[in-house]
C-alpha cells in the first residue's frame, strides 16, 4: 500500500450527523406555554400573589345568590363620597404651536375622609397642575394615553392626600384644543 491510499478516508464511513434541534424547539415551546399559563393564572387571580387588593377589606360580602338588590347599588354607594376638583386649563406646547388642555376631575374618597381631602385641595390642584404642564401634546394624543395619565395622576394625589384616603380619580373632562 502506498501512503496516498492510507491518508484518504474510507468510502464506507458515513458523514457526521448534526445534532437534532427538536429537543430545543420542544423545550422553548413548553417554556413559553408555561410562562403564558403562569402569567394568566396570576393575572386572573387564580394564584393570589401580593399585588391584588384583598377581596374583603374588613367587610363581609353579602350572599345575594345572583338576586338583584332591592336598593340597586345603594349599599355599595353608601360608603363613597366624591370631592369635586375645579377645572384646570393648561397651556401646552411652544408659542407657535400652542394647545390648551381642559381638565376636570373628581376624587372618590371614603365619607370619613372627604373633609380632610377637601382641605388638601390646593395641594392636590398643585400636583395635578405641575404634572399636566410637564406633558407634551404628543403625550396626550397617543393611543391609551388617558389610562396611563390617569394612573399617574391618581398616584400623585394619593401621595399628597395620605395613605388610604383617595380611592380613585375620575376624569370628567379631558379635552385638548
């Protein structure tokens, strides 16, 4: 035999196989399905994790068995008071492209805190005015902007009013002209 024939590979050797990607794909699909299922279970409340509000905050839920209340929603509305905020008109944008935002809101509070929140109304108006003036018209015109702005304003009002005093911020008027 010569050296030339000894260095060439034999014809009966099969080419090396590439490793299969099937386990990687199956693992990725299962991880995505598990993550999506976990997110849905947490988001829908099937798995209660610290982010949600407690179901009954010291009050037992009445057992109505699907029957409508004779008083409508009067039982649920008895522990709610609203503090009306005066209208704000805010100038936005540059002088060449001047826009005005007309904003009016109401604060949902517990009846025992209504007087306290009303007394803090100048601070509440200050924090809302400061926040809204910092916005650009593009921030307001974006889709879904009102939801984001409302949550930001509610958080600021809750910080000013104190813990547990303001339940919600109801936007009554929000017009960009």
